[in-house]
C-alpha cells in the first residue's frame, strides 16, 4: 500500500493566513539530507568581484487570492548554493529590493 502525501499547501501556524508548500511538493523536490561532498575546489576564484545575491526581504508573498505563501528563503535553497560558491572562493553582496535585510 502506498501512502499518498497531500498536495494541499500546509498551514503556517506562525503567521495568520500563511502557507508552506504541500507535503507532496516537499517530498518530490527537496531532500531531507544535504550532501556536502565535492566541496573541494583546488583552484578557487581569486578575483576582486563579488556575487550579487538578490533576496526577498519578507518571508511571505501575498498571492492573488489574498493568502500569504512562503518565499522559499530556506537554508537549503539559499544557503547551500552560497556555501559551495564561498568554498569556490567567491564573496557576496546580499541585497533586497527594499534595502531591508533578508529573512530566512
């Protein structure tokens, strides 16, 4: 017997009228464990240029139906790629459209 995961958004109890991706989406498009193997970069970048990271300054975005949906500012989606790029020698400038700090 297979277990069906819900395709309905999950209620975020920390914020009124806010939601996270469905259990189904999380089961299909994310991994419970991140593999950090292969982080050895024998010839790291040594230039002066930084990577510009444009991030959301809000954890939730309003949708057309008036509900709030999590932006995806998540450690795996955001910080893991930055971890690899930093290991490859890059530095960052993080910015938001509003100039406020980003939220995770």
